[in-house]
């Protein structure tokens, strides 16, 4: 019974940490830094989401490692390997966030590209591992958690798509060389 409770804690922590807070942090970092929605506190919010997601996910990961080591009947090899990869890459991501290069430096541009790519890889692998973990649940609760997590992902995806559309529209409007009201009176018919 206690092992079942730890499995639930493991799943909830990982869904919340890796599967919700990390994607929210990525959305904040992409859309609130300068364009299209400038927010002065974007970096603190991005760092808060990423750090909180990492800490919650790391506790969930540690719980999963403990569960895997204490159980002889469940090996869950793919879930375990994916979890270790996610934790390792997320740890590199956190180190990169705290040790970032200045954008003015030559390596600053490359650091930012690597940081972003690594972040998206961590999110994709986290999502895959969460679904792998849900697939390992041996009860009717698996279907419930699959739908709950899919609903969370759909909401996040809709928010991300809406912000991308807004970004695209705003960038198109800023590329227009002039407004109709700026036309000289002699050019009007």
C-alpha cells in the first residue's frame, strides 16, 4: 500500500514539475522577454518556473529511482532510462541557465541556441516519459491520468499557438513601412 502511494506521488510530482512547470517556463521565456509581449519580470518568472519545475521533477525522479530500486517485480526499463536522460539533460539545462554567457560575447549566441534546443529536448522527452509512466499504471486510473495530462498539454499547446499567432501578426504589422494615414495629401485621390 505504501508503495502505491509513492507511485502516485512520483507521478503527480513529475507531471507537475517536468510536464507543466517546464513548458510554462519555456512559453514565458519565448513570449514575454521582448516580443511580442514585453514583461519586465519575464526572467524572474521564467527562472521561477524552470527552477521550481526542476526541483519538483527532481524529487519525483528521486522517488522513481527509489521505487525502481525497491521493487523486484517492476523494472520499467524504458521509463527508467528516459527518466535518467531527462534528469541529466534538465540538470545541464539548469547549470546552463545559471552559467549563461553574455549575449555580446561570441559564444553568447551559440550558448542561447544550445540552451533553447536543450530546453525543448527536455520538454519533449519529459512528455514522452510521462506518457510512458502512465502506460505502466496497472489500474483503471491510467486512463484517467492519460486524459488529465492530455488536457493539460492541449491547454498549454493552445496558449503557445495563440501566442505564436499573436507574435506573427504583430511582426507583420511592424514590418509595414507606413500607415494609410501617413500618406501625403497630394498622393490621395
